[in-house]
C-alpha cells in the first residue's frame, strides 16, 4: 500500500514561486511542505524530511533539477519516492527525457495555485497505480 500523501518537498530557486506553491499546497492541499532553494540543499534536507513526494524545478543555478533527481535516487531512503518536475520546459521530447530519468510526470509552469494540490495528488496516484 502506498500510504498517504502528506509531505511534499519542493525544490525551487525562485522565492516568489516558492511562496505561491507553499501556500497552495499547504492551504488548499493540507500538505506539509518543505522548500529547498537548490539541489544541494535538497540533498542535505530530503532524507530527514522524509517526503512522500518531491517536486523539482528543472532550471536552477548550480545543480539543475535533472542532476538533483539522479542524486536523490542514489539515496536509499528516497529511491522510491515519486518525483515530478515543475517547469516551463514542457516540449514533448523534454517531458519524455524527464520520464526516462524516472520522473512521474511534469506540472507546467506557470501553474494554477488552486489546481496545484489536485495535480500533485493525481501524479501521486499515477505513481502508485
């Protein structure tokens, strides 16, 4: 059994997007949300936060989202945690590449704050089908 989706780790370098997503996920979705501003921070914080799902921006300074995903997957505690990218880079070949790296799917930016929690829930369900 997959358990319940409660804890979401969101890795995003843009403070405005962080704030909107955190509010949307906490208030609308009733999730516990941890924001990390970089891939490096995510690698430090993710295991202790123990997320049920990880949302990753693709384009970040330093370690991008794709590298972050590969590195998170190397941590035994996180290898099975569903990951979705949140990005404006949603060309079909880009989405296919994200999936080939193990992402469940993509949430396109700009996202609708009122729909974000249900999008995350549906990706969670998809990951556990």
